């Protein structure tokens, strides 16, 4: 008589020996020939117009191979990335914010990416990034959701009045209103969702390599799904057939949802690899 089944039964882990003996393979463990290093220039402002980006000093710094901005991306026809909206899971359409790999007109949050520096070493890339000069014009900003949706609040995106991305409802609206209207007692409560920060042991990472002979991109990254990432990077960012992009994930030091998405760095390292001819 069979008493054990595949579903619901414990499965012995086979990867622990590698991890406990330091033989795991994470993105930082991968060393490709002639590999270079990238550093981003991030916005210190929550909301500001970009008047000018001066990259001359950074380009002249020791070891620097490239300093690129949003204008360079646009010139090469590189697209952005996008996040999930209800339409992706069968809901109504809303405003899909265009998210470029690098901001070119204005920054919309502290840490918005403005320029990307590539150099021979990480230290050289970091030093050169500090030489990029960005002329900002501060704009009014609001960080509270309730304040952001009130009339006259500063707009994050001009195309989204009231800072509303989508207004999603399901069910019978008339029946719901009648139930509240006829109820003996109604309790109202405002719930404020706290900010949640993912703190994985392995931070986000991206190593890009372009093969000129095959005209093919390879991204090494700790992810929670290589197929969806390949689809976005090929179809939206690089705008090439999906067979031209390969996404490789070995071991992942924690994800918790954070590593299920495409981030600007994923596209930047692939594009920069083609631009300089090195990983």
C-alpha cells in the first residue's frame, strides 16, 4: 500500500553543503574577462527639473570608459521599464507611468537615476560619479498619499491628474451603497499602511554582457523569475527579439518580492556593455 505522495511531502535540501562551505554562486562571485564597473548618479531632490548635466570632468577622470545620460539613451532608441497595473491581471486600464532608465527632464523621487558612469574599477567609477554636475531647479514635493491626492497638490506626472494612477473597483456598487445606507450602524476607520523595506542579505545586482558576434545580450542577476524579466528587457527596454536576450540566475540571497521586477540597472548594464564592448 502506497502511503507517500509527491505533493505535500518534505523534500531534503541538496544545496546546503554548497552554501555552508562558501561555494554558492551569487552575482558578485561572477568574474567575466575584461569586466568593468558602473556607478549611478542619484538625485538628492524629491522633485526637481533638470536644467543641465555636465559630464566633462567625469569623462576626463582616470579609468573612465563612458558617462551616459538620458539623452544618450534616447539617441540610441532605448526604452524604459514598467511596473504592474490592474490591466496586467485583468483589471481596468490606468495611467502607466513611463519609467526611463535615466531621468532626462525631471527627477521624481530622492535617488532617481540621472547618469551612469562606467570605469575600469569600482573606485574609479565612484570617484568619477562625484564629478558629474547636475543643475536642478527645485519643484514643490509631497510625500503623504492623502496630501498628494488633494486638489492643487504637486503632480508627479503631468499626465496623471490628482496623482491617481488608477481607480479600481469590483462588485455591485449600487448594492454596496444600499447596504451601507440601510445598515443599523456604520463604522468608519482610516488605515495607513506603513512603509515596508525589503532587507535581503544579497542586495540587488546586475552584470551585463553583450556578444557582438552573436548580437546577443546576457544579464546575470539575482532574480525571482528570469522569463518575465527577459520579456520586459527585450520588448520594452532594448526593443529586440526575445531570443536576443538571456537572463541567468544562479543562487539568490533572498528576494521577498523585491527581485521579481526589472530595475533600471538591469537595462543599463546591458546597453553599456554594447556601448563600450566589454562586460
